[in-house]
C-alpha cells in the first residue's frame, strides 16, 4: 500500500458526508437540463440488476435524483444515439460512452487470460459465427443469435452465448442496449463513435483516469472506496493516485487516509436535500463499509437470504432524508396499491419523510394508494400510516 502524503485539508465527518451527498447528486437543485444522461455522466456508472420491485435499479437511480422521470425516458436516455454502453465496472453497469477508452485495460486483461469461466469448445468457429451474424443482420440478442441455453440446466450457456459474452469481455462486440432485459449485442464500429473507438490508452493511463473519475463521483473517499467504485485493485489505485489530481485529506473519525476531488473542496456544499427511497444498488450506498462509515447505517441486501432469516425484507430500500439515512422499507405492488411489507425508522421524526417518499414512489409507478403492512414496532406503523393519511 502506498503511503499517502500528509493531508493538506481536514474535514469534519459532517463535511465529508455533505461532500459525498453533493457529489452523488443528492444535495442542491437537481440538474434537470442534463436529465438522465447528465446523471449517468455525473455518476460515471449505474449498476444493473435483474431484480425489479418498484422498477429496475438502473431506473431507480435517476428517479432518486430527478424525481418522477418517465421510465421510457430513462431507457431512451441510456440506449439511444450511442450515449452509453454496458460493461463490467462496479458490476454490470451502464457507462457513459465517453468511458469506452478507459476500460481498454480490462479488455486487454480479459483477452490475455484467453477464456471466461465458461470454456468454448471451438473458439475460432464460434466467435466468427457470431461476428458474421452481427455484421450481416445488425444488433441481436443471444436468443436471436441462436439461443442462450444449451438445453441442460438453467445456468448452462450455449456455445453461442459463451462466444458472444467472450467477445463482449474483449471489446469485439458491444452491449448497445437491453431489450426485454436481454442484452443486445452490436459491432463496436456501429455502437461507439469513431473518436472514442480505440484502445490507445495504456493501462496506467486508463487506471489514472478511472481513479480520478471515481474521486469526482464520490467527492471524498478512502483508497478502498475509490478502488471499489470501478472494482480496481488496491495496488492499481496506489500506482496512479499521486497523478490523479485528487487531494489528500484527513476526515474526522475515518481513521485512514482519504482523498478528495479538488472541485468538491472549492465550495461549501449547500442546498436542498432530496427525500427519496434508494435502490440497494445505488452508488451512494452500494459500498456497505463506506455507507456505515459516512452514515452510521448498516444495510444488507436480503434478496438472497432465505425468507425466514430476513430482517428487513427482500428488497429493502434505504430512506434518504435531510442528508441522512433514516430508515428502510421493503416495498411491493399489489394491484394499484404500493405496500410497505416491512419498514423501520431510525427515529420517530423519520415517519413524515418515509410517508413522503412512499407517496412519491407510488405516484411514479402508477399506484394510487399506500398501505403499511409491517413495521419495526407498532408505533412506527401507526406513525407512518397517520402521516400517509395527513399527506394524502
């Protein structure tokens, strides 16, 4: 681990929290002119996930920052006019198309490895068949290419699916959109603007830029925070952070070296706080250790926990209000009603913002009522129900 130079700036824990909120688009007036594309460029990565409760996570991310932006608007913003692509960043993510050159280091590494965890039986024949089909017929899903499964167990991919995912890993095809939640594959020359279609940046420059971008998107972060944003290794961050433009800072209570985006330090974060429900995959909270350090809030996704062992529910969404995480709710839709299957609050004062967030979310997804099914205590359920009635 590289030893950071002495910090030139000291931040209180509260200052660091506000810097992080502003960097993630939750403090100050939302950039409605930039819209969904502005959110994507600002964050640098929006995680995708198969779970859909109120909506899929990549829809919830701009909603949390902009309000009730139309779901069709979100999809068009991501996938039209060659503005974005999907690739491996923090996880499978929507990325601004401007970041295509920055992931050359990862494409090279995948290529050098020579295979995925799925092994192709005849790599040359299979990959050539995929490329020929895309060249002749345009963008296609794996089903349209010949099928994603081989007829065995559900997780056993077909040779075609393995081939096209290998080509995606190495940059010989691009995921240009999702259609019915299926990846749509295309050739890079059709999906990436000419000025960006290159792997000219060496590994060090790719890493330097990604570290700088992560620092900008976080506002302030530790080495681990910065590495986690695009899933870099610690030593990769160490190798370039001195040249990234980020400034060493000391943050009260963090107990470890940290760096900040100089632009984030230039002005004091001020403005209106957003009250909203967050996807568990939102970049404000996707790093659980960082979330605990900044907000004093422990959150775990329980979707893959056996139902009897869940504490907060299948898809518990943290409540952000007044710049703090003040509770969580596991929502569901039953006909035209939004149901809070399980909710909890950090204090009685959180009842009003929880009700506000639930009503806004209900309106966004076309529900006309909200019902509290269970809460951490009967008094919490009663308080939120009363606030819903008062606001409704």
